[in-house]
């Protein structure tokens, strides 16, 4: 009986090692071929960014504690804007995007810039919100966004 237990434990250990080897295979993904078609600044934009605080003088300055607001920028210049404010319903909107200098524009054919990227970073950026600044100068208008 002891030989049976010793043999079965040895077989189980061998199987464990074999399956562990398969499990540790390379799980990295291939780089997105579209990423190389983007400028250096656009490559920094690729990914998902969450609005975490607003800076500047006026109303609304401080941490974003009234919901979730994210932008996803894909390497093929498509993406998604997601908002889930505490006081309203969740919404998703497909977007197309591009940079014109530092202006972030959400349309393929022209269009006015929505944001100006004030500061590029790997994990945090600052965006100037044109729309907010133009409609009401009493609101803070620098969005701080973090990579998700």
C-alpha cells in the first residue's frame, strides 16, 4: 500500500510539473501593428484614461467623486467615451480621435478640438477642456486623467 501511495504521489507531482510548464507559456500579446502608424504623442494616448480630478480656478476643482468618466483610444483611431455619473445613467459613445498638434479632436473629418493635451505622461496627463472654458469661465478646466 505504501508503494502505491508513493508511486501515485510521484505521478501526481510529475503531472503537476508538466501542466505547470504549459501554464507558464508566454502570454504576452503581439504588438498592435496600427500603433506604429501613430505619432509619438498619439502612441502615448493609446489606452484607457480615467478623469480623476479637475484643476484650475473656479467651480469643480478637486477630485472627481461624482462618477466614472473614461476615454479609450485604440491604435486604429477608434475608441469609446464612457460616463457613469452618480446622478444619471451609464452611457457609452463610440468615438474616432486624432491629435492635431496637441489638440485632441473627436471626429475623422475636421471638427473642433475638445481638449488640448497640456502635459503628456506615461500614466498621467493634463487636458485643457476647451468646451468647459468657453461656456463658463467660472469652472476649473484642466482635466487630470490617469492610465487604467
